[in-house]
């Protein structure tokens, strides 16, 4: 049993190793200990159960990140989409006016 975690069987120790590495990876990226632990425990070991809990935790983190982005400024992503659509519409209207003006000028020149 030398070289293993205290009081744990080697099989149990191997099963927990991915949790520790993903936990460390999350901690290195700046996530708090409690959140990193919760995320690491939600991720199932290879071949065990479906990752529904992991997906749920990921959705929670995504919504938290979106609220941070909204509060940080720059507006929400929806607003940005609306602004882009408005710009496209204005551009299309300008093109319509330009084309009808050209048509009118051609008709006047022909007459």
C-alpha cells in the first residue's frame, strides 16, 4: 500500500484521480475551490453514468457567466443581435432608394 493515499484501496484511488486532476485544472483557471469541487464531482468517470448532472452544472455556470457579461457592460448578446439586424435593414433600405433613384434618372434621360 505504499505510494497510495492513506486509508484508500488502490482501485478507489484510481477512480478518484480524474476528479483530482479536473479539480486542479479548474482551480488553476481561477474558479473557486467549492465550485471546482462541485464540477469535478458532477463529471462521471469514463463508462459510468450519463453526464446529466455535469450538464446541469455547466448550464448554471454559463448562466452565471452571461449575467456577469451583462453587468460588466456592452449589453446583452440579444441587444447586439438586434442592433446588427437594424443595421442590415437600414443598409437594405438605402440600397432600395439608390436603385429607384438610378431607375428614375435613366427614365428621365431616355425621355
